[in-house]
C-alpha cells in the first residue's frame, strides 16, 4: 500500500470517528428552549425562576437546581410545599432537565476557564 493510500485510510478512519462522536451527542436544542421557557415563565404559572432565579442558582429563596435529574424534580413537586400545586408533564420535566443541564455545563465551563487563566 502506498503512502497516499495509507494517508487516505487514516483520513477516512479519523473522519468516521469524528462523525460518530458528533452523532452520539443528540441535538436537544428544542428541549433546551422549551425548558428555558418553562423555567423562566410557565411552570407553576410563574416559572421556576421566580424562586430559583433566572440562572437556577437559587438566589436565597430556593436551592441551586442546575443539573438536577427528572427524579429530583418529581420528588420536589411531591414533597415541597410551595411546589405541590405545579402540574408538569413528563415532557415538561424532561425539557426542564435539558435546560438545567445546559446551565450546569455552562457554569462548569466558566469555572474551568477561570481556573485555566489562574494557572
């Protein structure tokens, strides 16, 4: 096999790996956008942000909810006095989880950027 064929083979394998990595991360932009709307405006008639803050960090009234799971939200809806009247579908909860996961990821990236600048 010639050098040109080997280089082409490496290119094809590398391209396949990159495509596989990209396709393994689902595009959840619709869920994130819907979750943001629920968080900021809709859930409970006022949005989660009314207690947890626009950035979901808590802001004193309620805890930081960035990165929480669907099970944690369901548990809070059942067991937190101020949240018992909030009616969310499973799809709503999944959308909120997607939005909160994005906020958590952004926060972690920001922390890493600050840490890298300090090094």
